[in-house]
C-alpha cells in the first residue's frame, strides 16, 4: 500500500492535480467561513469593475463576484459529489449484477442501461421542472446522478465478467457463499481502484453537467452555483459589455476543476493499471 | 567441437529501490556449433534472467554487472556495452519467448508480422521479398504456407509457437535462445516444436540453441548437454544422458528423482519432491546454496561455497565430490 | 462395492445454433469410495468442463449424476459441497489476495452452519497440520506471503477440513515446479489413505496420472475414448489417441 502511494507521489501529474483540488476545496470550505456575508445580497451597481470593495467586481445585479465564486463553487462541488456518488453506486450495482449473473439478467439490465443512455438529461430536467415546485441542489444532483450512471455500469460489467471466472470466485462458491457475498467480498475488492477512478470521472462530468444545465436556465433555485453565475453573465450581456470579471473567473475555475480531476484519474490509472505502466 | 558462443563469469542483478538482488551469479557456459544446450532448474533459479541476458535483452531494472560474451570470434563486455549493436541482437542472437500468444500482435496477419521483423533489421525489404522469404522458409520446414494469411488467434497453440519459431529465425541468427518455448503446450505440440528446432539446426538456419525449461524429460530428449541452475549458479553440467542416469549433485539427483513419467518404476515406489524452498536471493546462505535443503549437507557445506569439481565438460559443484577427478 | 458417484451420459454444450460447442459428450463412469480416477486429456478435451460439472459449478445440458445413489439435482448445493470439494490449478488465483488463510478457512466452515469458535479453531489447526503446515505460522498469512507449494497445501487443507467424500483436483500441480509436484501428489495419496476420500484427478500429464491413480479415463474432444486400470491403459492401450499421447511423452530413461 505504501509503495502505491510512493509511486503516486513520484508522479508530477498526481501532485499537481491533488494540489489544485486541495486549493479548490479549501477555497470553497474556508472561504464562506471567513467571509460570512450573503452572496445573494447586492453590494454595488451593475458590473462595477474590480476594486478594493469587491476584488473581482460585481455582476449584473450588483452582487460581489468573489463572494459568489466562493459560494457557487461550494454548490457545484456538492452537486458533483452527490451526483457522482449516486451515479457510481447505481452503476456499480447494475454492472456487477449484470456481469456476475450473465444470461437473461445481463441482457435485461444492459438493455435497460442502453435505454437510459439514449435519454438526454435535459428532457428529464425539463419534464421535472414542470412537475416540481422548485429545483433544489439535491434534486438537481439526483437527476444528474440518475441519468449518468450507464457508462460506469458498462465498464463495471465488463470488469466483473472477467473477474467472475477467477478461481477464487469458484472457491467462494464451493464454500457456500451467496451471490451478494461473492460480489461484495470477491469481486468488489479487486475493482476498488477501478471504481474509484470511475467516481473521479463521474465527479468531473457531474460538475460540468451542472454548469451546462444551469446555463440553460435549469439550475438550482435560491442558490448560486458556477453554472448559474455563467447564466447570469450571459443573460446580462457581460460579454458584449466587456465585463470579463463576471464570466472569466467561473469559467477558469470550472476548467481547473475538471482538468485536475482528469489529470488525477490518468495518474491513478497509470499506477493501478500495470499494463499502462511505462518501463 | 568448435565453440559458437561462450559467456564467462556472468553476473546480473535486479536493482530496485536501492536494493540489489543478484539472480545470475558467476555463470560460465559454452555453446558449441550445432548443439542444443539445455538449462534447467526450479522457478526463480535465474534461468529466465540468464536467457534475457544471453539474448542481449537485459534492461533496467535488470543490470548486467559483469561478464564476457564471446560470439563467433568477437568478445563483448556485457557490463559496459549497454547498447549492443542492433546487428548483434536479433541478427546474431534471437529470442524465442515463453508465450507465443503474447509475443504476436493480435491485429496483424502472420505475413505482416514477418515483414515487421525483417524490416527491423533490413529496412529496405519490400513486402513481396519478405513474403517470398517467409514462404520459402515455411515450405522448407514443412509447415503450411497458408498460415501467412492467418491472424495469430486463428492458429492452434502448437502451430502458433512453431510460427513464432520460424519468424524469430528468419534473419538466420547464429544462436537461438528458447525460454520455456513449450511449457504451455501439450505433449504432441511440444514434440512438433522440438522437431522444428532440430530441423532448423540440421538445415544450418541456426547454428546453436540454448533451450531453457523446467521439464527434465523434455530436455533429456532435446538437448545434447544440460546445465542445472540453482539460486543463480550453475551447479552441474554434463551430457544429457549422464545428467539423468548418473547425476552427481544432490540437487540434480533430487530433480531427477522427482520426475513423474509413465514408466513402470514410478508406480513401484514413493516419489519424493524436494522439501523446502529455494533461498531468498536478497540474503543467500553462506556456503553451498542448496545446503539448507540437502539431505547430505554437513558442516562444511554451510560454511564454504563448493567450487566445481570435474572438468569443464562435466562438473558438479558439491563438496561430496572433492578429490574425485572426472 | 457400492459406487460413491455415478455419472450417466453427462453432456454440456456451450452456445447454441451453429456456434454450439459440445465440450462434454455423453460421459459415463462410476467412482468407488476411496478410489482415485484420473481424467487425462489435452487442452480443449473437455476435462475441466467435466470437473466443473461434477462440482456443480456448471449445470449439464443432459445426463445425470448420482451421489451415493441419490440424484444430485435433489441435493441442495450447500449440502452437496459438504460432500464434494475441489482443489484448482493455480494456487495463486484460487486465493482472494485480500484475505488471510484464516479467513479463507473460516469461510469454508460456514458450510456447516454456526460452529463454536473452539471447534472451528480445532478443525483449521488439524487440517493445516495434516498437510504439513504449522497453523500458528500460516493462519495469519496472506497469499503473497506464502510460496507456491504452501499455497497449494493450504488449498488441500481447506478441502480436507470439510471432510468431503469426493475431492475433485483440477490440474492441481500444473502451476507448480516439477520438484513440488510429487509432494502435492503424495499429499493427495495420503489423504485418500487417511480419510478414505475418493479423488478425481484432472491432468494433461499422463505420467502424473500413472503415479497417482487407480484408474484412468482418457478424454478426447469431449468424449471418454479409453477407460481402465492404470497399468492396462498405459501398458496396453487400445485407442489410437491414447497410443499417440503415450508415444509423444518424451522418454526419460534409456
């Protein structure tokens, strides 16, 4: 275990991505503790440029961009975490069952998975936003999670199918272990690193999904997120008026987060997946 | 008979995380023209590492610490010449690896693989020339020419290993290093591969084979002479028949006794394996390395390392043989 | 003598339609209590599929098996596995690398339902001792801390701890060094001696079959082509395939 960690730490990509992610998380967690003002409360006029009063200026309705960034980042991360966990959990559940049981169960579950892949998240969101009174952070995260698990399910299924024929699985069966016990104790431990990497990818894609949905006006109500900041900036014609401070910081932050998550995933992959290891 | 290849005092070690584990320790061997030299021993005895070094394929974390490599009149110092010329590797010494399936690119046809191998050393070869050459070689060896159009997975395990053998000798290397080339095959395919190697020698496509295997009955049939390795050292060497029927080193004796073949004597008694495991090469025992498992070991064996007794044609490194002249 | 296991016209087909592959075709044989039968064949002969059918890790397409006269379909799997156990080819792959020897053995004991801690411990110790391992030193070890020979011994210990009537040994020595093979085969011989267990020994090596077993079944393309007492099959083989198999084995002496 220590040798794995040592290998990881020796990789520049791993160190850079972890450093960026730690900074991002620290900003989202510590920021609002140090500055307790309400981000949805105007502090100045429309598109005030950066100043001592608001270091990143104000947005179209006079809110402090820096303050919004801190809080919006927190919201985006929370949505990403919840959606990522939900998607990974569903994906792992369906993938292991399909891969382990095979046969009809496999065909049914994979058929269902393929159906879900073809449904765009946006359609569900539009339908739900009509049905629901208000979209909260949690409901948005659940919707993203519930629609993005199929890729994880497919990958986990393939892994499970190859692990299922290993001799230690037969030994467990001969010891009378049940299907769930075998999946839990004989299959999942071998996939742990793989699942963790899948989660990192789901996290990155969920944060970007939130941004995309919010940009279309389907973001969470009564709160601020990175996506909603972009939506406000675009609606408020920040680009045309040259108020770069309103749209550049959230864009850069989103880029930094997803880039470092992908970087983290690729460095993990190189260490956990010996076939990719360079001599 | 004339010497084709010889190595003197070869030492090779794996170096990782500041730790140095010497897995080939002072090996000297000679391969004669037209000969198959067998090398046998338990897994972890260093025979596969030796194969890599002899095939000039040693790369970090494996380092050659010292050793003279004499091939067909030229001396090379393996420890200094990290980058031995391409001319030598593949052209004069070729490697026939363990699992043929992993050695072949699964998406290429056999003829494309053959072309690639030839081009690696003769870049100007056209596909037609390569095809003709491979075809001619297959015909001469009595193998079906249609395999050229096949993908590796379409061939049976035995055929695949024979095709790999033909491809790795396309450039007429002087020496072929075969590392357990048949251990994944059933006896019938094994026999076919061995026959092919003999054929290659007879037709002078190659001039010598170093055949590494853990299977003594197989070596008894394919090799002219056998060297037994234990914990990085050659402990006994001699003509195949003598090695089986009149082995001198207790380790060789134990290996021979542990062999299970369908010959009546094995049903009449209890065949014993060798108790214990080979030593940890990070801290090899002083004295004879086999002493901890040897039923004849006495005080001296645990203190002093036995030198080879006999001559360079027939020797064994064991204190029991002291004073005996070969 | 009453048979322990009767196999009747057992077949197994994989896939369907044009791509159907009949791995085992109408195999029948009887196994007496305490008998060691070797199933010999090359890769693809269906011998491992036969092993999995007998272990009920796979269900047959056709045919029937009787254990002590009772149709095995009527025996619940957990009960069946108390009577029929296995040792596999690769002693490394047969271990879950995350768990210790103790955990491996304890899991197998759950076949007997809840047992008092004292008895569980006693059984594990006894089984490890009977394969020549020291329980105190081995129980806490993880697979990567054991040598290949030790791992295979632990797997044999696991099987005999359950005191099955039948042990299916599927190429138990082919991943081991030649110097260890005799040791593992002797272990199986002793187990039969001590516990009167029957053994089905699956192997591609007719030499090992000759050493260990009482009877040999030779399989070729899913069918048993020759069957008989070891000496008869090896010394006066009838079927051309058996003859070829024997003539391809390298001569060791002479």
